[in-house]
């Protein structure tokens, strides 16, 4: 029997013959129809792997993946988009956001990490895979990897990152209309609230303030009791003190390489941030924590946990409130390996129509094979039928 289960992870069994190999250091984003996975890294794939022997892009880029994959939620099928020719060679720890029907991609590193980094901005159409560099002028940030970005209006903000040797928490922004970079804030020790340099952190944003959550260096991981925050109106760093969970006032353990999504709770109109997994240099985490930005309150979602302790994975959230996680480095029974698994969990209670759509696909897994006219005839709304990617 179908049952809607919020805060319970579900593994998605792939229905297509082709699918991406296990990887880490990639980035995923999504819309209501598809998850998109960009780049990644895996040094442990056998050179004689039959799936990779005839793949010219893999031969040229290994152990990095010069790939953009699309996973359709309704059909459970992966498809690789044809954009390899224009993709950069720096394919690990990029920063990626989805803007309309396009990926905006910035930064990243090749192998060995830090030897070749990227500071270009790329645009990639998620429908046909067409990709190109945006010509840029102005005060370009240094080529780095492990930075984090947000998109607000026509600006792309980038925060932090590393060259492999030096770590920053500098802020730059790129005007996507005028194609001009400007330095917003360069940390130079003139303010005691300037945060330490870091990489593989994540960002939250409430329309005015950028919150820097976690991250670290090769030897350090940063915590969550005090949150570095940048006021984009006042052009100023702040250190905000968060509230711990329950009577013991517990906080997420310090970590880097974790996942983060954010959404607005329609009941309270509060912006909520959810972090998952991560790594502190010795321990790999599978816990899930939620932060209410309006009161800076942390809550440990004890009823919810990643299927395995995971880091260097990537997470994304559908408009309806379903979080997807793909890939990463997992730890099970003291063994560490990369994974190609996709899981999801509902973080909110969606509209009843979304639950009905999920139930309909549960009971009728061959629905994707039906003609559009037949589905319309039995009363399936067109907006749901259009979620099938049958190309």
C-alpha cells in the first residue's frame, strides 16, 4: 500500500540503461521535473570498465566527469546531455545554481586539486545542453574551487573558496545583465567580524543577509553556534549567535562538504535551512539539522537521517519540498566508497495533488508509456503529464 511518509528517505531505483557512475565533488540542482548533476570526480573507476572504454570524454577527462546528467523524477530515468565540447576541464567542487532553464556554473578545479582552477561563468541550457562562457570584465575573483554562490535578482554572489593553498571568505558579485564583476568585500583583517577563509561551506540567504554555514580548510572544520553573516545592504560582516536545540542547547557538529537546501514554511512564512551529512576530517555524518533563519534556532531532525554517513555529496530541493541527494563519499562498516545512489525525503507536507501524483505513479509505474491524450481523458492534470521526460 502507498503511504505518504515525510522525513523518511526513499531510494530511487533507476529505470534507464544508462546512468552516471559513482562520484563525489559534483553539484546537483533541480526543478519540478528533473534533477541535474554536473561534473564530479572518481579516481577508482577501472580503466577497463566496459561502460567507459568507448567514452571519449571520460578518456580525456578522467578521473573527472565531463558530464551533465538529467534524472527525470516521473520516469526514474537518467539521460546525459550533449554539452561535453564546451565544458571546462575544472569539474570538481564547482558552484552551480539553476536560473530559469539554465545552469549558472562558476569555479571548480581539475586534478591535482588546486593546480588548475577556474574563475569563468558558464551558462548551460538544461533542455538541449547548449553551453557557453559568459564574457566577463571588471574585478574578476581569483580562480578557485569550493566556493559557494547564490543568485539574487540579476546578481551572482560568490563567497569564499580556495586555490588549494590559500582560503578566503571574500565576496564578489557578477552582474549577469552587464557581465561585469565587482569586489563586494575583500577580507583583509580590518573588521574583527570577518570570517576565516574556507571552502566547501554552504550559503543561506533571506533577501538581504548571506549566512555562511560550516566549511573549513584541509585541516579544520567550522561550527554552527556562531554564524558569519554578510549584510548586502550595509556591506558589512556580522557574527550571529544561534540558538541550540532542546534543553541541552546542542548544535550541529563542525563540518565541511555537507549538503544544504532552503525553503519558506508557508504556515509561518519563515525561511528554513536544512543541512545534511558532511565531514570534519575524522568523522562522517548522516544527521539532518534545520535552522529557522528568523530566530536562528537549530533543530535536530532526529526522525530523519541520511541512509549512510555521507560527504562530498550534493542536495537539492524541488519546489514542492522534496529534497534529493545524489552521489558522494559514503561510510558503512568502516569502509569508504563513492556512491551512485539517488535518495529523496519530503521535508514539508506538500499540496494534496502532489501526494496524489506520487500515489498514482506508485500504483501505475507504466503511466509514462501512456499517450498524453489518454492521460488527459482519465483526468490527469496537464501540468503533471508534462513532468514526463520521454525524449
